[in-house]
C-alpha cells in the first residue's frame, strides 16, 4: 500500500471514530438535554413545569420554593405549571408552600396539575393558582387541621408546674382547651384562604368546605375545588394561554427540579447506639443521662391521612 493510501485510510478511520463517538454521546445525554432544552425556537418564551411529589415537608417545600424563585427570576419563563401529588404535612411548611405559590402567581400565570392527590396542606398550597387541572382519579380537598401532643404532657401539667420554676403562669403550659383554641384559629385561616382564592368557583358553602371532605376529580370540577379535567399537556397549554407574553404555541417547555420525595431517616442522638432487631427493625439505645431535655410540645398538621398509632399521644381535630 502506498503512503498516500495509508494516510487516506488513517483519516477515514479517525472520521468513523469521531462520528461514532458523537452518536454515543448524543444517545447518553439526549434525555438530559431534552428536559432542559425547550421544544420551540431559541427566542421563544417558556412554560416551567415544577413538581412536588410527597408530603409538604421542610425538604420538599424548600426545593419547590427554590424552583419557583428561579422561575420568577428567569426572564424567559412566562408561566408555571405546578405538578402536585401531595397529601399535605406540617402546617408551618404547608404555609411556606402556599406563600411561595401565591408570590409566583402574583407575577405570572400559575396552573396547578393534580397528578394524584392535593389534599389538606397540599391543596392549601395550590389555591392561589389561576386554574387547577385534575384527573378523574385525583383526590382534592380535606380542608382541616390536626394537632398532636403527648398525652402525658397534658395529664401531668400540675406535676410539671411543681418541678420547674416558670417566669409566668402560662409559660410552657398546655391543655386541651388551649389546643382546641389554637386549632380553631388555624382552621379559620385555612378555610378563609380557600374561600378567598376559590370562592367564586365554589358551589359549596363555607361550612361544607370546613367539614374537610375529599373529592375525586369529576366531583371536584363540579363543586369548584378544581376547574377542569385534563393531563399535564393540557395544564401546560392553559398556562401558556393565560400568559400575555406567549402567542399561540410559540413557547418552550422546561422541567425544573427533581420533584421531592419522602425519605425514612433515622437521627441518632449523640452517644446513642443502634441495635438491629428482627424484621429489619432498628432500635435506639439511649445513654443514661439524668439531664432534663426539652422538645416541641405540640405539632400541627394540615394532612390527609390516618395518624399512626401512638399510645402516648392525643390527637385533637378541628371538628
């Protein structure tokens, strides 16, 4: 073979290798790029799809808040679809979820799509949305609050009063009456928020809303808890249609965030040991410590579900 033929063969082999490598890279990264690169032109405005799957826990809500903040500060994003599957969670983080959605809805169209469930705190958070799209099997509603407190804490108030010196008569005191008063305040706020954002669409009374019923998609569209039956595609189309800066189908779709999750986490206190038992159960063995420790006495929940059994806890509902 001549030197010229050898050089041509080497160049051909290099070209084949380069093309093959490009195809392999494209096959690996195409799915990732597809989520970040819109379907329209480079100069088209965008609809951002932000997902919350799981409870309205601090971690999940903080992730959604960050995604919403990025959507508000991104000049190319003109509307948001909030894709939700959440039964709610603690009241404080559910309020954070609501405030973030409310702020975003004041700056651009927001359409909520209920992928599975938007109940209690999960529904509370999406009430500021311009429209709520559900599937026939979606569950929405469950407007209400639950408070959980250790039963021993309520029963032993007088004994604790003898053990600790307090700066005032009501300092760190708790009773069923005070818990019920607090839960009624939270409930009025919860129902008031739903009525303020959904009042014009609702065909049920304020009292019925406060009863905490949960509705399937078709019924929810009839009583005003939701606006229409559809899927993610319809929610995206509705968000684009509500934006004054999007014309027709000249827009891109971008997906933000991982959507949140529920994690089972064991926090081991300092000095404690873990012992693995039968049936994949982990036990914590606490060190002998005579020092008194303090914990948050009560926790308020805006959640749809059945409280886990706890022999040392009392649950007070708003009804």
